[in-house]
C-alpha cells in the first residue's frame, strides 16, 4: 500500500482535484489518500475563530459568506452532473451550518478545534464525490475515528494501528482508493483536535507507519525539497535524495514543505518518503530514504522564526560543576525544549521557541546571575554531511555572514548540522548570502 498526501495547493482548485484523480488512477494498486483543506481555508477558519473570540460577529459573518461563495463556485466548476453537485452542496451546507452556529454560542477552545476541522472534512467529502462521479471505487474514512493523541499530545500509535486496520478490513475488496483527512484528530479526552498547522503531512506519515506502507508520498506545489527557502531566495534547486536525519532537521528547522514532526514515524519504520509536485508529476522530486547522508558538504539551508534567545551570565559558572544541570532543570520543569546551546566559561546562551512559560523560566533563572533575553530571533540551520576536518567549510560560512550580526553559532554538535542564530530582521539577507557563499 502507498500513502499519498495532497496539500492545500493541490486540492485548492477544481483543476487540482482533476489532476489528483489522474495521479492516483495511473494504476490500480490500493492507495490511501490523505487530503488537506482547500488552500487558504484553514487560514479563513482561524480568522473566523479570532473574530468570534473578540466577539466581532459582524466581521465573522462577512468572512463566512465569502467562504460559502468559494465553495459554491468550486462545486459549480468541479461537478459535471446535477445529482453529484447537489450531494456535495448538501455536505458543504452541513459544515457551513456548523460554522454559522458558532456565531450564536460562547466560543470555547473545543468549538474552535471543531471549527478548524471543517476544512479537511469538506475537502475530503468533495473529492470522494468527485471520484464517485467518475465511477471509481473509492471510500471515505473519517480520521476522527482513528487518529488520536495521548495525554502528552503525542500521537497514540497503538490506537492508530488498531483502529485503522479495523476500519480497513471492513472495506470491500474492490475499493482501492481510500480517502481520509489530514491534520484532524481526537485528543486523549476524545474531543476533536488537530496536529497543528501543516499537520496533514504528519497524518500521512503516521498512517503510513501504521500500515507499514511501501512508500509515503507528499504531493505539493513544488518539485521536492529545495536547497534553500524558495520564498526568500531566488534560484533554489531541488535535492534528489536526502537521509531521514537530514530531512527531519530541515523540516524541524523551518522547511515549510514538511511538518516539523512528519519524518520521525517514517524513519522509525524505514519507509521511504517521496516529495512530488502535483502540477509536474514527471519531475523526480525528492526521495528521503537513507540512514546516512550521502556526499560531502552543505546540502540545504532552512530557517525557523519565532525564536527567543536567553543568555545567563554568572561568575558562579567559573570552575563550577552542576551549574548547567541546574539551568537545564528549569527548562525541564516548564516542559520547554531547548534548540541551540552555546557556552563560554561564564555564560550560556540557549534558544527556545515555546514562550508559554517564558516569564516563569526567567524568574527562576535570575537568581543564577544576569539574564538577557532577545526576542524575534531566527535559527538558520545548515544541513549536510560536514566533514569537520574538511578545510574551507567554516570559513565559507563566516565569510558569507561577515556583514550580518550573528547572535549564536553552534558547530560540531553533530556532523549533519550547523546552526546560526540571527535577529529575524537579518534572516532573508543571511539566507541569500549563505546561498551565494556555500552552494
Ligand atoms: P501544502 O499546502 O502542499 O502542504 P506548503 O505550503 O505547506 O504546501 O509547503 C510547500 C511550500 O513550502 C512551497 O510552496 C515552498 O514555498 C515552501 N518551502 C519552504 N522551504 C522549502 C524548501 N526548502 N523546499 C521546498 N519548499 C519549501
Ligand atoms: N489545513 C491545515 C493547515 O493549513 C493542515 C495542512 O494543510 O497540512 O495547516
Ligand atoms: Mg503543508
């Protein structure tokens, strides 16, 4: 079995849906197809939620009307027969009724999650009806029945394995196209939740791992993982092959093409992940499949915003042991992961991206010494096979960044990663200069 995930840009237009149908019907093999919401819809649902939270009912109503219009036009263009168009309209009406009902009740977090789930629920229903209009053997299964997270908000693998296989064995043997929603799930309490923005990639990988799929394919609007962020840097190019580790680092450090966590489940079971372009299916894209990276030097650069850098300066650190442990314990106590660390004899700098407990962390750090905090930082992550002894690599990086104020550099922690922390205002410049300097 192959798992194919199509993102918002792929499902976002009627032409895109036609193209997906062609891709998944090239052969008759059994496939599980994971879909996102139509592009922009999750953003719209987020906006409706924000309006409702601020009690801006009138503005929320306007946004809802625009959303309804988008679906009306979409269905009009996609469906060829009145009967299928009517079936689809009825399903969209159910979701839209739910969305409108949010205007009339107190807006809670759990209603927000249900609101956010409507995008994927609608897109999968539309696509399944589209396949049926073309007389294909498809079935729609509901991700809310088998994707669940545990008390730590981590995917509950055992539950996913069992529930998904129970659902699949019940499908008729001739049904070779199984459609489901990405992103949405239930939490440990059984309430509707999601796997965070961009989470459809994660669903595909979780489901692929649960089924021990032959391959997980992520179809999007670009031909695979590029060597740098194409939204910032011109003339980036697609990387034919990556190791799981390299891809995981790039995803975690901001390569938006993949959800930060989506490589791990595939890596655990050594299932190849292929990144492909829906509008250019003949392009080879990127294959992520090896344990070890191949080649030498830097393969790709990614950047992650929203980083806070914290420096703790203390003379007590000098010649002392146990200091770092006590500092790290504070981050552990507040369940806040640290990404980059640099140290000197009398100071330590760390970065975090979860600022939920920032105030508490800072007040517990202050007794250690002087604490400095820099907000709005970005981590630039250079990934590849850095043979430490290879001359010239570090000087190339430093030379590229000579006019960019650098807050931290972490080198030597692993041979796959060099991280540089800069103020976000210098990120684009740094990415461009590194692109010119290291490739
Ligand atoms: P989808 O809706 O299919 O999930 P996303 O917008 O989440 O699509 O991801 C695809 C986008 O990721 C591309 O259009 C591209 O602009 C962006 N992107 C950022 N960094 C990279 C990178 N290193 N390689 C490829 N794409 C990247
Ligand atoms: N629709 C969700 C989002 O926009 C999930 C996804 O597209 O992966 O974040
Ligand atoms: Mg995405």
